[in-house]
C-alpha cells in the first residue's frame, strides 16, 4: 500500500474487534464454516485502500489467514482447503470475487449487515448461531443476484 494510513478511530477499533471476536471470517461463514478466527481485510484497488481518509476503515471485512494470506491451516493442501472453503484472495481478486462477490458492493455490505445483526442481538465470542449465519448467507445471495 502507498501513502499514509489514516488514524484509526474508536468506532473503527470497535468494528475491528467485533469482526474478529464475534463474526469471524466472512468467506468461511458463507461457505458454511462458522467461528473461524479472522484478521481485518481492507478493500484495496490498485494497491490503495478504497475510501478517503478514515472511511478506508469502514471498507473492511473479516478474513481468516487462508482467505487473506493463503496460509493453509492444519497441514492441509491448497487444493483441499480451496475445495472446502473457496479460493484465497492471494490468488487474485477475480478468482476470489468469482466465488464470493465483489468486495465493495457485496462483501462489505454483507459484513455491515452481520454487524447490524450483532448490534440488535449480540452473541457470545466465537459463537455465531446457525440462524444468524443463515440470515447473513441469504443476504449475501440476494446481493450477489443483483450483480
């Protein structure tokens, strides 16, 4: 990434913590794997974060180390994990987005939808219910149908 990283505000830190501790990896959840530990993925375009100033931190979603960095968990091969959980972003945005949808118009809004669900009915750490996962997945399907 090029340029200075904008200041992370309290609301952004809160967003990151809720994503990491309560939501987990969004692509894994969409593939049926709940409560997978996540890192924060900032949406980028041409190696620059999308958004102006601190708005960059709102264009984020949770990604596990597989989806974010391509690290295979528990001695699995790339073929095994990609067959189970879909492609890694490290393989290229087109491949990733062909499975999960556009980051800006689908994944970030789906993450925001999940955060709204959490605000309405919080759940324990690393314990997303199947009901919440089903709502999030249905919202994802609806957004993907429009693109």
